[in-house]
C-alpha cells in the first residue's frame, strides 16, 4: 500500500475551542494524508483518544488583569518562556527536515509557522494559515469602532500577525465575507463538529435557554438568571444542581446537543459557543467577557449579520426583550450559509497542491 504523504496540523491549545472545531478537518484530511497533530494540554489528551500521530507542543496562556486580557502581560510571559518556545520551534523544525511534510497547517499556532520559516532556506514547506482570528486583521469591517476600540483593535492586529507573520495561504473562516486585504487570503467555510450539523436538522424552541459563557462568566450571572421568568441550563459545572429556574450540569456532549436542539436562543460570550449554536440555527444573545476584545469583535460581527444582539451587560430586561423579538433573528440565522466541512477541506487540499 502506498504511504500517505505527511502534513503537520498545529492548533492553538490554551483551551479546547480550536480542538473541537478541528476534529472534522483532521478526520477528512486523514483520508489523504498522514496528519501529524501538534498541540498541548487537554487538547492533546482529548485529540489523542481520537487520532494517531499526536505530538506535544507548548501553548502560551493568556494573562488577565481585572478580568481583562493584558497583551503586555501575554508578551511578558512569552518572553519569559523564550527557552521553552525555542525548544518547541526547533523540535518542529527538525521534524520538518526529517519527514519532509507536504504542508504546515496552522490554526492560530505560532511555533509551527516559525519552524517552517526557519527551515525554508533548506526545505520549503508551504505554510497554510486556517483560522477565524485572521478575519480581525484582514477583513473589511461593516461596523465601526470608537477611538479607544480602534486602539485595542490595532494592538490585537499586531499580536495576530505575530502568530503567522508569513504564510503562503491565509484561509479565513468565512463567517463575515467582506473584502480581504491580502491577495494570499480567501474565505473558507467555518468548521463545526459533524454531530452538531446533523443534530441541527431536528430542532425546537420549547426547552430551557442554554447559557454558554465559560469560566469567565460575570459574577452577577446567577442572580440575573434567577430573577428572570425563563428557565435556563448551564453546562460545565463542578457542582451540578438545580437552583430555582437554573439547572447546572456537568458537561456531557450528548445532553448538551439535546439542550441546544430545544433552546429558543443561546446566551454566549465567545466565538466557539456562537458557532456551535448557529449550527443549530439558534439566535445569539452575545455578551462578551469584559476586556476580551476578540469576543467583542466577534459579537460586532454576528450582530452585523443580524443573527445576534450584542450586549455589554446581561440583565433581566435584556433577556426578556430579546426573547420577545426573535423572529427577525431567526430569519437571518436561516439565511446564514457558513458551514460546509467537505468544501473547507477541499479548499485546504487545493491550497496544499497549489503551494
């Protein structure tokens, strides 16, 4: 049997969001390539149960001050971890020189990109960036920012460019398909788990409202939900319980899917939860975590598409108002065409062959 050509697939892995979205990509690419996955932490353990060829990498974790991500502290942490960073860059560089992969695919992962750039004088391996972050840097915006928000945007754009300062192709998850500022960039479908797309064909709006705001949810969340006349369900709790109209559950994907199927809308704070919810054709009440600019940017993006209401603070009144004005949001969600895992992987294969 002819051996499959090797490729590197490296993903950001400070959390689990990238790992869950990348599963359908890795599954499809594995039919044609021997996919070597570079990631760290829980993502490495979780993907290692599903795929072969897992390699340990290092993720630089974010740093917060007063609940807000501090780019300065992130850079400082990165500088302190330079020896470890260099170790993993060189490790991937030696892998590239030894195994001669057909491409390096980076889902917002820097070490693989720098490794490929480092060895390019000896061996040219195509670098393909494929993520949603690049839209912040390259997409024309159909919405405006204040002067202070523009300052934050410029800082984030510089940080994002540092992750992939050079790539042969930028495949941008096409949630917002406005003009791109780089000739090497093109929009591709946004990845989402196949099980979510399949389950999204059987939905209702008769269940409790799913709340997916992660571990940085505001301290006021429980009291706000408790004062509402709606019923809510929150997954990922270390203390499963029912507190009046709010049910807290440990995470279970099967039960999570069932809850999304019947939720009238979803309260979210981040892009990953928003994408999962849109796979079920659910409108979004989008409440980014204070100081998380990427979340705020995505909220502006989804609001511009008409599928979300962006809030800076969740209140009883905002939940009530949104729940009684869902029809226009539902219509826009039904018109949204951003998911096609097969087409996405066809675009990745095409990029590999063209480069």
